[in-house]
């Protein structure tokens, strides 16, 4: 094996390791929880985003909220202490349930990708995801389902 072949082999190997590590990181960081349905709101506790490591409080980027009465889960991204984005995890192409990888949502159906604010990055989907308004009231996040 000459030097160029060696570098190509190692380079692809490193890319594979980096990709695997980021995939594992995104899976490990995902928190799933069941919301409480009240009227037209799906409620989750504010502290669902909190993680305490070595006595330091940190915050998850997102949580995935489910409920038996909802066909699709909802991904709630934390933008700041008072700003949250909730996205219905339904692909706008043909309705496949999306998967979350960090700041992106991907469709296992045909490969569409969306940002954490729901905009299309990659088709075939050509419509943004449905966003749901989130209210913060007394340490409860209320996702408006209307
Ligand atoms: S259903 Fe999602 S890209 Fe086709």
C-alpha cells in the first residue's frame, strides 16, 4: 500500500468513526416522554430539558413528546429559557415519521431533511414541517395542538 492509498483508507475510516460517534451522541441525548393532554394542549414539565452533570445544570437541545392519542410524536427544541419550537414529526412528503439527529430531522422514507425550525433542507419534501406554538407557564410547557 502506498502513501496515498493509506491516507485514503484512513481518511474514510476516520469519517466513518466521526459519523458513528455523532449518531450515537444524538441517540444518547434524545429524551422521550409522555405528555399530559389537557383541553387542546399537550403539557410537559419544564425540567424535562434539565440535565445535572457533576452538580452543573445543563439543558438538552430537544425532547420528543408522545401521547397515545397522537399519531406522530412532537419534537420540542429549546432555543432559550423562554423560547421553544415544537415540530410535528410527520414528513410533509408522504407522512413518514421523522427521526431526530441533533439540529436536524430526517425522513427514513425518501431522505428529506428539515431544520430545527421546520424548514426543508433537502427534498423530495417541499413544504416546511407543521410547527406548534409553545407557551411557558409556571414551569410547564404547553404545546398548542390547535
Ligand atoms: S415520506 Fe419523507 S421524504 Fe418521502
